[in-house]
């Protein structure tokens, strides 16, 4: 109380003095000042910035490049809660409006922090605001116009007009906000009392926070941020100056009592240590990733004279780990935490020493875990495992209410276990959990997701168990009927078929029972199911009666199917002939319909029923051969039915699976198929029809693509092997092969070749004649595989012609500003395309008769594509070499001119501006201008030599620049430019020092250039003098 009285007296005295002197009086003297600290930060360090690229928004990208970006090009970057999306491009592509530069920044700095004001030491909030305003104004960013800068005035962001800074003023910019305690240490004892009282307030806050941490109700209300802020306050109250202030008046050599300052210093130290000790505990409590064991360990470490963990901290820590173990379904960890098994370190429920509290904790935790699992979805198995753990380990006492309810719930979780509850008991148990509101689990089971699922599954299980009782009687009846059935001993097919049908019906009944019964019933009744299924199979193996029956079924099916197929072949032949002679459309449609119906009869009326009858009397492994025999008839009928309309009406075909099957049948019929009556006539007509459809399809596919004369030349040279025809690779007649039309045609051709591999050697010379309007020599064969390769051949040849066009532009007038990098990149891409084409041709499995043709096709294709690329690359490299040679010769000639030849010697004798001015006419001569232009050309040519280096894969590219000449001419140009910058008359708004600095910058950027020493000294001197004048 005495401390409060002293504090109030001090406040009243302070207000009295302020009224007397007319100083500011706060409206609410007792109102607390918000926690604020005004600090001045000064940093010095190293920052490394790696440019990752420029992120272009979709709109900017489209405006710049004329196309929308694809989804694969888009990049999403999250930064500071914001998400920006765009196309990440290199910095060399420029930077448009709305773009964002992306850097990877690595920064290492040292900081110096000076505190200007804090809410702890200020009398009121205006004092803190004033310190902030002074700091802010002193470091406000200056903005202004060029006229303001020339006039020496610049406006800051705060609108205050101040004097403009010179170029080097920032090196002499000293802060006017430095802070010192020298004046404080010299103040009177009243100031010491005030600081002691401020520190005592901080101590009270620390004691209150420690009290909150020891209180069960307020333990988790303390946050790390609050604790950190308070620790910083204590640290601020323990600064060197304040410690010196606290210890004034204390004499340790005498037995005098400690002063108030010394007492508060000791308490501050103790509070600081206590807060540091509890900081890990507070952090662990606020961090969801911290485990309960970590919380308990930190609390144990923090225990001391000023902090004792609250009584319920063990429960809080245990609950956290119990939650984590439950979510992870870690039964072993749950047992340890609940105390069912031993745990290293004894971190379990035994930490709660009060037995009643421990029992209440276990009851509460188990109930909470069960409720949490019931609240989630699809946790039935997790609930059952938890109950097995709790009830099996006897964690809960026998008199526990929750234990009794869990024991009631356990049979409901295993409703199909007949050993736990009868049907009536299970029904009553389900009804009890649904209707008895006194049960603690009633609401959880009837309202939570998994609880509803448990009762629903139990009700379904009860229904299934009731159904199983009726099915068990039906199964017993089937077993009795099968056991009484005996297979006939005579070769009576009718009787044998009747018996097989009876047993088949029994098998069908067994299948129905299996489908309707529960899985548990099927497991329990497996012996009875096996007894029925083995009845016919065992007797079938012991006698020949079933084999006789199977042979009869197979012979009957064969006779019926052959008769139907004979009629089908006849109809199909007549249908194709009628279509070719343009017969009546209605009659044609009627015949197609009748033929399709007959095909369906073979499949569904003959083959499938016979297959089912065989499956009833034969083992699975014995069914393979007769099934394959019957499937031959079924497949023939399906193929003809699927292609009748195509053979009769189609003008073109695609690579559908049905048509592929027809082609396979016509190209490679089996011996059994050949032997069928009527197949030979059908085969002859159908093969001719398919040939016509192939030719028509390929012509309609490739004809729209022939848009240039050279494409016809490719057909003659490669498909027909006419050696007198040469393909013109000049860049005329450009064809765009990036259209959807070409992409579709190429894809269709490739699928055509893949689909009809069985007839890839078929001669389609007639199609070539129609496609290119050529006369095909007698005996000339153009196989299907070669015709399907035409789109890729055309594309690669067109790309080679594009390379020729690029070469011509680089050698002549470059209207599109094509670079040598573009040429090299595109040439290598075209080479890759050509290599892939040649590789696919070499890997093609052609018929034996086409082996020689394929070799010649590969040779001609390689000559047109790869050899053409090599020729164009060699010509371009030769052009670059010639230009390089001419440029170097011109540079040598210019450097040997009278004015430039002895420039080095003259510069060595120039030690002042007067002598240097004598060289100005030479620096401004025509020779200098010509030299400058030729050096620029040489630099570009050097870049071009690097650009064409990748072309060494196509042609020798040993281009080198005379390094000595390159260095000497660039050095000479730099020296001439420096002479002009130092000596030529100044233009309007020019400054000699700026010209000198620009000349130095130019020399530095050239890298390996070193100018004459005297010239370098004069450059530095002029640049330094200009800087000094500006500073003055």
C-alpha cells in the first residue's frame, strides 16, 4: 500500500509542476499508454540477388507476343499472402507494363538499433508520437522536379521544403536522433525514483503473468507474444544506464540495508530468469505441433521458486498426446498414455496422483475419444479397435458407467458374430441405443456420422442374419436334391441332357444363394457349397457319359453354325455386287438387315447356349478347346455383321477395330475358315472392295494437302523412285504444315498404317496415280506403308526449305531481323525431325519383297533432308567466314592510316589537357568514324561465330577472330572516344565531368581493354575535379 501512496504522490507532484510551468497536462493522467517502441535501425551487410526471370501476366504476354499462354506455361507464385500468376520468361525478353521481376535474395547484415522512445519511459502518448515524427521526417524520401534540384530545393514526402543534397552528401549525413543516458545519469534523485517505480510496474506485470501460468483457468490464456513483449520490457529496464541508476547510493562495503533501486534490480533479475525459464512452456502450449510430453518436460524444467506448474497441467499434456495417438490410430501409444502398459519416463495417466481425479480423467478421456471418433466419418473400425484396447486392458473400474455402455456397444460393432448376441438380443440392443436417452452414448450414436453408420450397419446385419436363416433351409434342400441325383449309365443323350439341366438348375440356385447371403454365411456354409459343385465334376471325370454329351453339343452347334454362315457369305457377296452395280437401295437395305439378323442368330442362338451347356458338364480346363472351336463361328458372324454396311455403302474407311478385324480375316484366314462353304467367293469380292476403299481413303486424305508443285516431285522421287526428278529445295512455294488440317491428316495416316499392318505391303499405285495425276509405269508398286509416310516426308522437306529461306535472308537483306541463333536453333530442330523420320523408316517392319525399296527410300530421304541441311549450314558458315575476313582486313587498313598509326606513341607524351587537345582532330576524323563502324561490325561477327558453333553437327564451323586485332582495335576506339570526351567542345546541358565518367564506364564495360596510362590519369583527374566542384 505504501508503494501505491508514493506513486500517487509522485503523480500529483508532477501535475502540480506542469500547471505551474504551463507544460502539457494529459487529459487522463492515469490512462495507460499503448505499448510502443520507437527505434532507429541502421544496417550494413551484403545482399546477393539472383534474377529468376520476369513474370508476365497473361494479358501482357498476349499483347507482347500475339498469342495466349498455354496452361503449362503459367507459373503461380505466393508471396506475403498474395498470389500472382503469369508466364515466367528470362530477363532478356524485356519487361512490359504490369510485369514482376522475380529474384532469389540472400542477405547477410549487421544491425545497429537505437531506441528513441518507449511507452515505458514516456509520460504520455504525445511524447512517443513526437519521437516518431522526428525520426520519420529526418529520413523522408525526397522527390522534386529537375528545376527544383537545380535551384537547390527539394520537397520531402511530408511536404516540408528542404535543401537538395549534393551527389556525395549522403556520405556526410549524420543522424540527429542519437540517444544518450549521460543527461539522465546526472539528474536528481526524483528521476531515480521515477525509474524505480517504472521498473516496479514491470515487475508486477511479470509476477502477474507467472501467477496466470500457475492458475488452472488462465494457464492457456498466456501467449508467447505477450511473454516476449514483457521479457523485452524487462531487458530494457536492465540496460547499462538504468543498472547504474539503480545502484546509486548503495555501498556494498557497509552493512547498510539495500536501497529501493537495488531491491528492484534484484527482483528484475529474478523475474527475467523466471520468464526465460517458462518461455519454452508457453511456446509449447501455443504450438499445435508440440507434443504433450514436450509440454510436461518444459514445465518440469521451468519449476522454481517463482513458478510451480498448475495441478491440471498433466491432464492437458496427456490429452494432447492422446488426441494425436487416436488420430494416428496408434493403439500402442494409447495404451501407454492411458496407463495400460509401462512407459519410459512414466508419462501416462499415473502422473495424476489423486486416484479419484485419475479415474475421472480416464472416464472423460475415453468418452471424449469415443465421441471424437463417432463425430468423424468412416471410423467404425477405429471405434472397435479403441473399445478392444480399453475393455481388454481393464483401464476403467468395474463400476464405471462409461465402461458398462462400452460393453453394451461392443456386440453392436460385431453384429455378424453369432457367438455374442442372438438375433432378438441384437434387435433389442439396437433399439436401446436408439431410444434410451439416459445412455451417455445415445446422442453420439444417433447424431454423429460414424454413430449413425454403426447403428445402420447393425440393422443391416440383423436383416442379413434373418435372411440367412431362410437361405440356410434352401441350401439344405439343394444339397439333398443333388445328393439323390445319379448320372445315367447309358449313352442316352436326352436323359443325359435332362440330368445336366437339373444339376445346372441346382448350380443356378447355389449362385442365387451366394448372391443373396451374407459373406459370413458363405464362409460358414462353404462345405455345403463345395459338396454341390463337386457332385457333377467328380462323376464326369469317372465316366465317359459327359464327354459323349459334350461331343454331341459341339457337333450340333457346328452343323447349325456352318449352315447359317454359308447363307451369310452368299448374302454378303450379293450385297457387295448389288452395291457396285447401283442396285435398288430398299432391296439393298433389306438384304443387309436379313444378313445381320442371321449373324445375330449364330452368336446368340447357337454358340452362346451351347457354350453354357458345355460349362455345366465340363471342367474349366477342359472347356478351352471346344470354346475356341465355337468362338470361330461367333467371331466370323460378328465381323461380317459389323462391316456389311461399310462394304456396301462406304466411300472411305478409317482404322476402326471392326474394319481392322475384317482386313485381318481377309489377309490371314484360318484353315477352318477357308474350308467353310461359300467363304472363297465372299473372300474374292470382299478383298477387291477393301482395295478400292483403301485407295479412295488415302486419296481423300492426302489430296487436300498437295498445295505446291514440289510435293508432287517428292512423290515421284521417293514413292516412284524416278531418278531424273529432283526436288527443288529453294524457299519458294511455302506450305504451312502447322495447320489442324495437316495434323489431322498425319495422325490419320499413321493410325491407318498401324491399323492395317496385316496388309501394309499391298500395292496402291492406282491411288498414287490419282493423287499426283501421274502415269504409273507397268510393274511399279507403291506399298501402303510408303504412302502412309507421305505427310511426314512432306513436312520434313518443307522445314528444310524453310531453313534455305532463313539462310538467304541472313546472306542478303534481313527484312525479318533473323539472327544466327535462330538459324542454328531451327536447323538443329529440323535435323532432329529428319533423324526421327529416318529412324522410323529403318525400324519399319516391311514385307520381304519391299526390303530393297525401303533401303532406297531411306537413302533418298536422307539426301533430301540431312544432306540439304548440311549444304545450307556450310554455305552460311562460309558466308560468315568471308564477312569476318573482309572486316578484319578493313580494320587493319584503317589502323595503318597516318593519323591513327602513331596514336599510341603520341598518347605516351600527353601529360596535360593542352597536349591531349592536339589529338582531337584525329579523334574526330573520318578514319575514326570508319574504324568505329568496322569495330561494331567485328563485334557482331564475333557473336555470329559463337551463334553458328552449334552447326558443327552439320558442317565444320571453325571460325576464329584475330584476338590481338580484336583487342587493339577496341582499345583504340576507346582511346579515341576518351579524347573526344575530354577535349571536344561541350554541347548544351553537357558537363565535362559527366563525359569523363561515361568514358571511364565505357572502358570498364569493355572488359579486357586497357587505355594508355596518361589518358587514364587525365580521365580520373577530370572526373574527380568535376565531382569536387559539384560537392562545393
